[in-house]
C-alpha cells in the first residue's frame, strides 16, 4: 500500500469509527428524538450540523472543480447556494420553527388545512431528497475508488452501509451529533490543503490574500490566452449576464427550500435558538465558500502547468496520474500523434479530459503535498457526502412514515410502529440512493443543482 493509501485508510477508519460510535451512543427510542433530536440541540452545535448537512459532496468535491473549469461564470453556484442559505435563514427558518411542527409537509398541511397539500409536500420532499442523495453516493464512490483502490460501485455500497447504520439507529439525534464531527473533519480537510498550496504558490498562508496580493491571477490569465481560452477572470465568457442572474436566483430559491436543511431548524429548543443557529451555520459555511475560489484558481494553475504540452509517457509516470486514470475520471488522447498532450478550448481537439469531481481531490497530489494531507482530503470528501446523505435519508423517512403513514393512513400508530416504518423507509431509500450512485444521472454538482 502506498503512503497515500495508508494515511487515507487511517483517516477513514478513525472518522468512520467516530461516526458509528456517535450514532450508537445517540440512539433513540421515540419519534421526537428520531425526527427532531428531541428539540434540545444547542444553537452552535446545530449551526455546525446545518453547515455539514448543507455543504455536501457538491460543495466539497465538485463546486471548486466547476469554478476551476468555468472561471468567473462558475460563481453562479457560489452565489446561488450561499444566497439561498441567507434567504432561508432570514425569511423561512425562524417562522417554521415558531409553527412548532416536526416536518415541512407537517407545516404545509396544517398551514393550508389540506391533506392534499401535505401529500404534495411529502412527495416533493422525497423527490428532491432522492435526487440530491444520488450525488452524495456518487461522491462517496469516487473517493473510495481513488484513495482506497475499491471499485467505484463497491465504494458506493460501503457508503450506503455506514449511512444506514447511524441514520437508522440514532435518527435525527444521532445524525446531528455525527454531523458536528463531520463538519470538523470536512472543514479541516478543505482549509489545510488550501493554506499549504497558497503558501507554496504565493508565499502567503491565507488563500484569499494570496489570491489578491500575488501575481497568480495575471499569470493564469496569460496562460489561458496562450492556450486559446479567454481570460480566466473575464466575466460572462460562457454565459450571458441575464443567464447568470436567472440561474443564481433559481439556485437561491431552490436552496432556500431544501427539506434536509429546513428540518435542522426544528431540532433547537426555541425560535431564538433557530435564529442563532442560522447565524452560526452561515459563519461555518463561509469558511469553505470564501476559500473555494482561491482553491479553484490554484488547482487550474497547477493542472495546466503539470499536464499541458508535456510528453504523454512522462505524464503517465506520475503516480497521481496513474491512480486517477485507473478510475476513468482522467483520460488522455494524443489525437495528433506528436507524443504530447494539449489542453484546448475545443473538446474535439483537446487531448486531456478531466472530470470536474476529481479536481479538488487531486489538487493536493498535483501540488506535491504530504500524503497525510492527501489522506485528510479523502476523509473530508467522505464526511461531506455522508453528512448530507444522512440528513436527506431522514427527510425521506419522515415524509413517508410521519406525514403519509401516521398522519393519513394510520393515525393510531404507536411510537414503536412509527419508528419501525421510519427505519424501514431509510433502508429502502438507501438502496435506491445506492442505485443512482452506481448509475449517476450526471456529475455530483450537476445532480445537486438539479435537486
């Protein structure tokens, strides 16, 4: 086993062991604990859990990759997803908590005095959640495939088993405290490599300052022009301004309505705590989202310098290239037969194909960072995917077991019957999510944007 594989295994085993222990220690036996963690989660802990729930594999693995590929125009995801959270925190979360219900369909059904509205809301929550969770499972498979040498499909299955364990046992209570741990892992795994790469490329350990007060952006723009691309920082080069505005607003509205994020505000004791937890979550989220543009630029710069116009035989001797080529997420095709590979704006002539989902995960290796940091990044990617997947599965469970089964089909169901149905639904949802993780409808951020 390589040093990277060894450290990845160490971090994955330690972090997974922690998640399983927390899920077991926080196991619940009543529906209030299962659905809303007994409404006793402190605001700062709920803020960290919300941040982990919201910062999925798309945020950790795929978003910086999109920005790295698209440049300025990739900021629609950055602006739309963070703007949507601000909408949720200011205009929705406190008022939903004030209504004192367990789930979003609960609120909709009672607010509009309609069982039909409740069913529509429950079906919408299930559809959104299953779409979203497919991206998370795929992210898990990508990480396992590259760093532990597992088949990508087997990696999805392992992720399914882990998520099912702490979601079924602990419900929202177990998920909440697991997500607090997962936030700690994912934010360290994102910030530490960014700091190390910034120091290496710009001499400044703070990525944002390194970006602003160094010449890396002008150098990247010059390289882009030499390769036939437009300047990296030129706005509206792949989308019109109107398109950017419309996509940003649609992503904001969609993000504000994500059921697995909304449900987090039911877990705190009161409306005041809901407001505070929204503020904490925004603070915790900002640590990653304010770092992502810098990491995207560093990644683009390093990848072009490492790969473009280099002999193919020389490139294929690089250990990180060999590892990622094996996953089929990185590919080379010497179309003109000159023995070198070139990156061009036209996909028909470009001889390098890089999947957006690998850019963040591969960047520490490309930059020549320590195997310890590379292993930490892998654990962070898994934490991001698993934290969101668990929250989504609970939404599916509560929508079916609480809003449809208990509210409409069997109002006399006991606590144990409701828990049995809820846990059974999680098992079924995990299987469906695994199927779409193995047969993804698109790359991670694309699936999440659709949700």
